[in-house]
């Protein structure tokens, strides 16, 4: 509190008005919209847990949920930038399918003859090739949209058909399997998880980063005499963040390997099997770590780089952005190229998880990705949206899906519910925005 | 004013057409350091179009632009900014969804040594400049959308002077403002003039411009009716130029003056 007194009066925070809750939000600068989403997610989780007789909120289900959300979450981060810049990309599912097929072909048919079967570099070469192809496809879409003036909706609608067809073309419709053993780690599962010790280490490093970020931003604000958060708010944020991170690690570490695999592992390594089975934790899954890294990277791109600033400025007022001297066309090309690259990462995750590349890989993903971004607060009118919101949106979508599966609801009804929830969520958001004005 | 020095800007014989319509027809205009030139005319007279050519928003069909006596190639807004030409548009051209600091530095962001945005430094600079222009301005963290018309205007002006503009173009700068804010803008223009900046003031309302401008140039139907020093003419005479295209004796007639229109 002492810091506030030393700040010049002109820069002091407006005197708090309203109740305790208002003051709390003002002090912590927490995004109420984001908190609302987290609240909604918790409601969904608790609701499903009650209706599925406690099947939903188990380490096993939450762990699976995190893995299932990863692919959509990765693509949703890119979709945020697309939507913020007043565009849309309907082709992400098909790009995922095509790139997945290409990566599978590279690692099963091309590389074994060049560098040998199960070479330690196979996964990296396949992934890089996939990202390269994805970036080229996305960039190509972007060029048509920017320089030939075809609306993004049409270009990517065409892309939806073209790349789905092209995926079939690569192998004449054959399913390509199995994947390289290292590549498969990106899909999660028993081997694609990092285990208890490493998970705790990741959790602790994440906590340290959070604290460092808070300290650094406080120092910066102090240096330029900007208003500071009260100290208690800083501590509360740090504690809350660390609690959430370590809680997630704890849950991931509470999900043991299946009995049979654990026993086999114990036999192979000569570990005596205790009574009641051997407990080996999964820990955080690699696809989830990939998604989190992508999320951090994309948040950085969106908020800390010129490119990200331009994306938002274009979404807010394309004319003003152009008049300010921004090369708006190239920014658009870059946005779509980035989206293509993220599709490739998502393709790696989903094909590795399936241990195969099929023609149907990624079908309808574009709709889930757009829904995730929109539920996460990206405004289709452009100019507004957050990466974290979109990733949370992906988890919401996946929670609905897997919750209904646990409750044994038929597929057609699942789609009906998801559709209604999407419309309802956007309506709520519209209400929130009109009241916030 | 010493008219013998090199003009800051000289636009010569500028023409541009949109779909067969001559929006600007062989218009010429100039501006000297520390001078305010009012560019007057009805809506659709071609004044905004002419000035958008200078600011790089439109590309001219023919004619030449000189900055400090040197021929200047201006093909886009970036080129114009390199010549120190800054524009405050009628539509205020701000990105509504980002905050004041982001708007001030849009297209020219400050970066840290690692190539990331230096938001803190930008906000500090924004606070400094805005503090000079509009000391009451406090809402740095909010998107520009939530600001009042006057506050948005001060953001637009701060943005133009932040980068040491030498030539400032203001398109209807007071159209969206209340009386008090209009007066603030007037004081600001006087300040900027003192520091040697040349200002084009565009308006369809003579009262906005007459007291602030040193000279006026009147346009009608895409042509220049005439140039005059505000000291030499009355408001009524300028009104006559705007409405009828009639050039008073002390003004320098242009291609669009009445005699020409009758003949054509």
C-alpha cells in the first residue's frame, strides 16, 4: 500500500466506488469476462459430475479431457487472430487432414528408405515438413485473399473442399499407419506423458515464471510511476495462479497407468509389484504441454509484438490501420500462414494420438475451432479476442462432448446440445458487451 | 510572412478522377513554414481529395508535389510520413479497440532490444504528450472507443505531433467537437504554428477557419477558385468565392474562378 502513497497524485487510481466486489476486481485487475467463463466451465463440470454419478471429475477423465482438447486448442489460438482481423478460416479441418496425411507419408514411406526405419530424427523431419506445408497452404490462402480480393470466407470454403480432396489424393484414400514411435509421443497416452517428477518440475517452473512476470510488471510500472496494484492483490494473484498450476499437476499425477501396462513395466524393469498394484502416474501429457507452449507463444505474439498489435488495429479499424502506414495486406498473409502452421501442429497431435492418418482426420474441426474461439470471446465483428479465452473455449467444447459421452447421450443429441450452447454462449457475450459499453 | 523562402509544400497541377468524374482538376496549392492555410469549399469541392493525395491516401493521376523545393514521390501514407507530413482525418482514423498509447504509436511502435513492443515506454511517452495537449486526459488504459469526441480528437492530434511533423493536415478538425474543445484545438494550432509547423486546415465552414488561417485557398468543382491572404479579404468576400466562385480584387484567381467557368 505504501507504493500508492509515493505515486504522484495525478496518477493515482480513481477512488474506489461501489461494493467490496467492485473494489476487489479493480485492485486485482482480473478480467471479469474470463472469470465468468471459468465459472461457466466449473458449472458444466460439476453438472456433468452429478449427472454421471461422479464419473466426470476423476483424474482419469480430466486427464483425457486435457488431451482431447489439445488439438482444437492449438488451432483456436490461430483462429483468434483470424477472427480478430475480421476474417474467417473454414479450411482448418481440411488443412489438418491434408498435412496429417503428408506427415504420415513422409515418416512411413519417404524417410525409412532415406535414413532408415525409426530413426531418432524422423519425427522432427516429419513435423517440420508438415509445418512448412501448412504455412505454405495458409500463406497461399492469404495471398489470394489479400492481393486478389477474394473474400476469406470463399477462399477458405474452397480450401475446405480442395485440401480434403487432396488428402485423399496423396494415398488414394488409404489410411497410413503406424506412425514413427517418437512421433507418436505427441499424441499422449502412457508413453506420451512425462511422469510425476517431471510434471512437478514443470509445475514449479511455471509457478516461478508467473511470480517473475508479476514482479517484473510491478517494477516496470513503478519505474514509470504508473498506478500499482495493492500488494495484497499481487500476492493473491500469485497464490491463486500457483494453486491452479500445481492443482492441475496434482490431478495429472493422480491418474495411474493402467494395471496391465504398469505390471508389464514392472516385470521388464525387475520392480516388485506391491499389493494392490503398482502406482505409476501419467503426469502431464505431451500434447497438453505442446498446446500450452503454443498458447504462451501465441499470447506473446498477439500482445507483445508489432504483428499482434497490427492484427488488432486492422480488426478495430482497417482504414485507420492502412492510413497509419501498416502494410495490412501482408499482415493478413502472415495471419493465414500462421494459421496453416498451427494446423500442422494440431495435425501432428491428432494423427499421433490416433497412430494413423485417415481421410476423416480433422473433419468438422473448423466448426469446433471457430466455436471455441467465439465462445472464448473473439468477436466476429473483429477487433476483440484473447488467446487464453479461445483455449478455454476449446476446453468448454470438449467438456460438453465428453460429458455427454459419459452420460450415454446419443450422438445426434450431442450435436444438438453443442449447437444450442454455442448460440447461447454468444448471446450471453453480446449481452455482456452491450452492458459493458 | 516571407513569401520568398522555399515553400514547405507545393502541389502543382494536381488532377485525379474517380470513374470519369474529375474530383480534382489541375489544382495547385502551397504552404510556408509557420503558416496556416485554410482550404475551403463546399462538400464535394475536392478539398479532401486534394489533401488525401498529399497524405498518400490517394494516388494522383497527374501533377507534381514538392517538399522543401525538392520533388517528392508520395505513393502511400508511409511515404508521406517520411516527408514529415502528418494527417488528422475527418473520420479521426483511430483504431477504436486499442488504447490511446497504442493509437499514438500505431505503425511506429517503440520496441525493446528484443524486438517486442515496449508498452511501458510508449505509455509513458503518451502520458507526456497527452499531458501537454489535454491535461485532463486520464483514461490511458481504456480502448479509444469509450472516449468522448474531444478526447479522441486529442489522441489524433497527439499522434500527429508526436513524430515531429513539419506539415500537419487537419481535415475538419473541429467538426465533432463542442465549443470548449473547439477553442482548445484553436489554441493548439496557434502553439504549433509558433514552432514552425505548416498547417493545412480543411473545412466547409468559413467560421472555423478564418480567424486561425493566414491565407485561404477556395475550391469549387475540383478547381481552385483563388488564393487570398485573410488580412486582405472579408469573410463575405470569401463566402462569395465559396458559393459563387467569384474572386475578389485582392485575391489571386485560379482556374475555377467565375470568368473561367462562364467561358467554359
